[in-house]
C-alpha cells in the first residue's frame, strides 16, 4: 500500500515538473524519463493510477466533478471515460498537468519582483527561483520578449493598433534605459483610432501599467527647445502617461544631442513617489461606478458640446481627450457628446476643459451639473474679488 501511494505521488510530481498545457506527454514519453518506467509499472497499472489521481485532482471535496477548465490532470482518455464509462479500449493519449499560474502570469510576477525595490538582489533571485520551482514546468523560461506576449495576451479586438512588436520595443527600451520616439493616433467620434499629422514625441519610458482595461506607458516626456544663450538643442522634461494602443511608429531614439547623448532624463522621484505620481496621473480616468452613502450607484449620464474652435487645427475632431477620460461610455449624437461618470469626477474634468466644452441640457444630470458648476464658479469668484 505504501509503495502504491509513493508511485502515485511521484507520478503527480513528474507530470507537474515535465508537462504543461503547451507540452503534453504520452505514456511512452513518460517512460522515457529517468526512473519513471519502474514506478509506472505495467500499462494497466499506469492507466489505473493515472485515472485515480485525475479523479482526486479534478473533483471537489464533495466528490462532484469540477469544471473542465479547473481540471489539474488533463488528458483525452480521462474525459472520454467520464463521458462513456461503459466504453472499453480507451487510450490515454497526451497528458499534462494544468498549472494554476500560466506562463503569461508568471512572467508578470517575475517582472514585478525584478522591478521591486523593497527586496535585495539576493532576495529577488530566491523568490524568482521558488516561483518557477513551485508554479512552472521544466519547459518554462523567463525571457524579456515574453513580456510583450504576456501584455498583448490581455488586449481585446478593439486594440488591434497595438502590436506585439510595439510592446517588445517598449519593454526593451525600458530594460535598456533607452529613449524612444513615437507618434500618437487620434480617436474619432466612433471611438476608432485614426492616423493624424502631428509632431513626434521623444520620451524616457519607465514602466507599463494596466489600468481600466487599457495599458499605459509612464514616461518622462522630453520637450526640445533651442537655448538662446548656447544655440543648441536642450530638453525640458515632465513625467506623463501615454495610452499604449494609441502609440504608433515606436522606435529607439538614435539622434545625438550634445546635452543628453541619448541618455534618458533621470526619474525625479523615488519608488513611493513614483506610485503616487501614477495615481495622480490617472486620477482623471473614468470610473464606471461611484459610492454614495455607502452604496455603489450607476454613474449618471452627462451631455456636452465641444468648442472645436478653441483647439489647434491638429487637435480638431480628435476625441482622444474625451475617450481617454470616459472610455467606452462616451458616444456622439449629432454634435452632442454623452458620457457617464461620478458627479465629482465629471465636475473636475469639465473645469479642466472649461474653455473647450460646454454642458448642454440633454440629460437631467447635465442640468444639475450646470447649477453645480455655477455655484462653484460663484464661490471661486468671491475668493478672488
């Protein structure tokens, strides 16, 4: 009995170590592993042991079968036997252990550990080793290019403008501390990306962040200007964020500048401040729900018109500043824009674009917001008179 239990446990560990969803194995393949042939026994013994451990791992504590995506021991023979218990001659075929953490998720965890500043280098290496040993098969290997695949894995069909090549370029530039050059796509009234003529951006990229269903690049924006005293190109800088699926023509910046020599500007904040800065930068982003009196309520719908004459020619008819704030809730009917947001959120956004948008009376929430803005402006006027 002890020997039978030992063989079962070793078989589980063997499947966990040598297989995963992308690397299933046959009975013949398992027998080829050093020491496996002896513990597997005869063909019938192996089939019985395999099915028993699959039953144990793929059923809940009450004996009910888990959903198929939750199975730990996966192979066609197990599924066929469950569906047709009366059938004989069922072959096991390709077998694998379904790891709890997928390759893309493991890449993300390791990348997060490598970027963390709360651990020493020795602690980082130890954590990385333990993660791989506990959560991956021998086929797993962390590579920088996996970052692009793990990020693009989460993109939906609407974000086709972002390619794996672009993500690889950003990840590579971050790891190399290299500056990048790129252009930004605009967003039309239907929420679709379009190419527009505008200047290129030069930035020092620092991190890629997932937020509100999109990916954003936190970077130090390099703004070129000509020094009147020394008559050569210099840079001013400011940390800002860019929505990655709107970026195009991404490339490493190779232009030689005497003041910078292609080195990215230093990030002006420490780790804690960097996180705080990111929170402040995305504070204007849309929140679908808001809390009132302890209860979560659906966000009201607001309406407004955009005063396009107050935008530069390059910015006209580009709804990016609306879409980036309100996401898929925004729609346009005629010349009226409709969005959903919490009252405090929309109030701050309207004040930010006070000379570029005007609230209309198309919704009840908009009528209330107009009075709210009027009261706020009245209070502000009293402070400065």
